[in-house]
């Protein structure tokens, strides 16, 4: 399994970086839309839709919704300035605060949504739609002045999340003793969380020193810590929904990694939260 994970990562990482820096904003948005459709297809299983056809329709409807939102916007503007986009980023901030409470009080909190497909679908929309617009908003950041400015920001967030995940895994394996959320994800520990945050801090320092981010260090530090914590929350939230659905992986699309949601669960929280803080708050 580890061999497949490493091989898949070595293939996917260059593809992701190439998409960030080589695709124009529209092309990048279309690729992100396709990823969100696959995520919606997998979320159908978390919402209680066992039929393949129902999940396909859910993915198609998600794609139509995102495409319709894109077509309703001007041909080009700095996307975060648009009320639709900024509102969705704020909504995402509220949703992840709510998700934090759902995770903290699980399994008691599950009694509120366990038997409601509608609520679980709403939770999926609140996860996937702001993630899409967070990706688009960051990619378009500063595009007029520098076509690659937003790509650097997105690469930063992705490395931050990947680093936090890897650091948490290594520190958890080596030093993990105290469970972080045993009722949601028994494998995660407080030692792993601290290790992930330390790894994120190191990435932030290195990236901030050598990459053209052009941001006040204190602002970057605040956004980094909150985004890293949000990435952990995204992972725990998906684990909670998978536990309720009685499944280990959201899918089997990526060899050794599970499904699309298993790979982007941390990013679905970190990207819109980071975008909201960096582009709207600061």
C-alpha cells in the first residue's frame, strides 16, 4: 500500500504543479470543477445514496451549479471582489466552525443529521462549493500584475496541508500516545497534531523566505496556523461522515490513496478558510 501511495504521489504532484502554473484561470477553473464533480459523486455515498445512477446525477447537478455560477459572473474580474464569491467564502468560515462543533460533540451531534439525507447533502454543498471558489479566488489573485502570483499562493496552501498531514503522520507514529478525537478518528493523536503544526511552521518559514508571496510575516503566520488547523478539521469531518456511512475510503479512484475526497478533505477546509482570511479579512 505504501508503495502505491508513493508512486501515485510522484505522478500526481508534478501534474498538480503544472496545472497551477501552466493553465490559464478559466482552464484551471474547469479542471477544479471536474474534481469537485468527482468529490460530489463520492459525497453521495456519505449522504446515503447507494445507487450509482443517483450519485452520477448528484455529480452532474453539482457541475451544473458551479458552471451556472461561473457563467453568471463577468468575463473577468478579480473574483474575490464579487459578492457571490466573497459571500461563499464567509459561509465557508461559518460552516467549518459548525463542523468543529459537530466533530467535538460526535456521536451525540450525529443524531441531528444521521437520518437526514437533505442535511448531509447540504453539508456536502457547504464543503465542495466554497472549496471550488476558494481555489478560483486564490488562482486569480493578482493575475493582472503577475499571472503566477495566485499559483504561488495555491502551491503554498497545498504544501502547507501536505506538510501538516505528513508531519502529523510521522510524529503520530513515533510519539503518539494521546488520542485527538478517538470517537471520530482513533488513529489521530495530539502529538501528531503538534508535529503537523511544527511542519507547517517550517514550510511557512521556508516558503515565505524564498517564494514571491509579498505578505507581512505576521499576517502569513496567522493565516498559516488557522489554515493548518482547518486542514485537520477537514480530515476529521470527512472521517466522521465516513464513520456514519460505514465506509473506510470515500472511493477507490486513486491507487493507494482511496477516493478524491480522501485526498482533498483537508484542502476543502484549508483553501476557503485561507482565502477568506488572506483576501477578505487581511
